[in-house]
């Protein structure tokens, strides 16, 4: 018999302050930027209850934030690194 593990899916979307920051530092076409700003990322974490959501999320916040920034910078520059 398989063991069942409950997980919570976090869906990360870009909010307006990040979108403004990205537009200010944009080196891509408007279409590419718009596509990237409309991306959503999903992370599976341990089971989180609505009652204790902030408490359940706090161990993951810094790591997800750092990964999102690293992913943004890395992905945005991959073609420059590849062809230089």
C-alpha cells in the first residue's frame, strides 16, 4: 500500500512592484518581457493549513524569493552567455 503525502501548491506570480522594477531594467523586447512577467511558477511544499498559512510558509519564503531572482537573471541572460 502506498503512503499518501499531502502537499500544498504555491503559485508564484509577479506583482506590480516587481513588474515596474523589471520594466526599468529591461534589456529585452516588450513582447519577451510581457511573456516573462505573465509566467507563473508552482512550488510544492509541506502541507499548509489556511489557519496557520503565514506560519507554514515562512520557512520557504527566503529560498523561493532568492530562487525567483536568480532564475530571472539567469534566464534573461542565457542567450548572451551562449553566443558570446
